[in-house]
């Protein structure tokens, strides 16, 4: 079945609104955010004011109630001018998703409204020094002691680490069972025994705080476990199925933003007595960039629709997992190709920080790595082709 994804009138109006907001309020801050590496709290407030920080979360918990495609539009339009700022929206969605998926009604009522309304930042704490792509290597332990668990271990590369007031932490309650022994917990970001280790100095998305978190006998009430003991790995994978389209949207926005500024630059810059954009070789490169972006956009919008149909509380089908991974893979690969070509087309200017394509190229790289490297995405796609067929 072949479908072309056209936006509804309501989605187009929303997209135009976010695009104007990003152009007027976010773009002027983008270079400074990258230069200083400081977390942009003013962008958090801006997105709170306009209802973007929890746009994809249910209205009953204080969110915007938008579907996944509309959420992706918000991320895409902000990423078009500032990838760091778009990650505020995407990371909040990621931190809330395990609670949306596996939380009981009381947990949802308790934890989701402050996240959806932007009163608290959220974080998703899965990765460890020896458990990145291999989540089965989780060493963080959660030991039941009366009415609470004691968490001990280290998490790394945690987006919003040290800033988030609500963390979803994955820890092993039964190491002998491997991935089937991992459980998920909602942890207070200011809990006793929780400390921030190294804050990473990154190549891209520099204004987003990425930190190591140390858990030293952190007490977590038993009623803050999500699901049953041993459900953690399943919760994490279902979460990523529903959040990878957001990273695809970020990558797509970076690609489109790079193409936008490149076309503008080539239209204005002259070589050999005429604008560079009149050079046929350059036109061919731009045509390839536009084609790759539009192909990626259609796959992302299809993926968002497939994932949205599945809802929050159902098990992921092979189709959901596959389309989520394909969108993340294709959009991030496109982002890296397009931004690299954009730097090339800017010539020497592309290598200078006064021009945004240099920043966009650095920002694009992380989309091939976080929420599952693209090597992992290829494994996921192949395995789910076998389970669910290679055609929808």
C-alpha cells in the first residue's frame, strides 16, 4: 500500500505558527546557545508559554493532546533553526513516555502534569558505561528493602541529567535473568544519594545538558516502580518505538534548515560573474538534497501515523517497531549527508562558526547515535521485517 502523507488544515496552521515562533524567537538565540553551551531556560519558558513542551501528551494530564505527527511537526520546525532547542521538546516527551506507557492511573496523575506543563524537566536514564546498545549489560541494581528499593549504580549520557526533577531509571532487580530482570522506576531528581558526575562537553547540541548520574543507595518507594519487576526492558523498548520519530523529526528539521540557508547563500554569493546557484553542478547537489529531504519526510510522516494508531498502552507490533526505526535511520542519515553537502557548498565560509551550517553539521551527527545507533536501527528493521513482513 502506498500513501502520501498530506497535513490537515489544522496541522498546517500549527506548523506555520511554530515556524514563525522559531524564526522570530528561537533562531536569534541559536548561535549563542551553541557558543556558550549553557542550557537555554528561556526556551523552556517560551515553549511553556506556547504549549509546546507537552504538546504530544494527553490533555487530561496537562498536555496539548496532539497526535504524534503534530508533535513531530513541532520538533521539526524548531530544529530547523536550533537543534538544541528542539531537544527540549523531544527529551520531555521521552522522559514522560515510560509513565504514559506503563504507569498506573495514580502514577500518571502524580507524575505527568508537572512534566506536560513544563514545570519540571524529565529524563530517561537507561544507558550505562557498559550498557549502551546492549541494555542487557545493565549493572545498576535495585534491591527491595521493605517498602522501598535501594538503587545503586551509574548512568551516562543522560539528556537533562542534573536538571530533571523526574527521572525514569532502569535497574536490574534480578541480574541472573538478563534483560528480563530489568525494572523501571520513577525517581526524584533531588533524592538523597543521587549525584551528578561529569557533565559532557559535546561536539553538537551543546546547549543540552548531558550528564553522568551516580546512584548511591538511593531510596525509591515501591509504589514508584512502573509495571511489574522484570518489565523494564519491555517498557524501554516500547518507549523508544514511540519516541524515535521525534529524533527523526529533529534530524529532518536540521536537514531542511541547512538546505534553506544554503539556497539563500548561493543565491546571494557570486563567482565567475554570476550567482553560484546558476552553476549546474551546484543545482544537481541541491536537487539531491531536496529529494533526500522529501523522501525522509514522507517516511517520517508515515511512521508517525503507524505509531499513533497503536496508541500508548498497546504492545508494539513488528510494524510499529520497524517504521519507527526506519524513520530514525533515514532521517538521520539524510541529515548527515545534507549538512555535509551544505558545508561544502558554502566553501570556506561553511567551516566558520559565523555561518549556521557548521553548527548544523555538528548537531546532525548525534541523530545517528542517540536513541539507538543507526547500526542498531538496521538490526531492528531486519528482525522486524521477518516478523511482520517487508511490506505494509
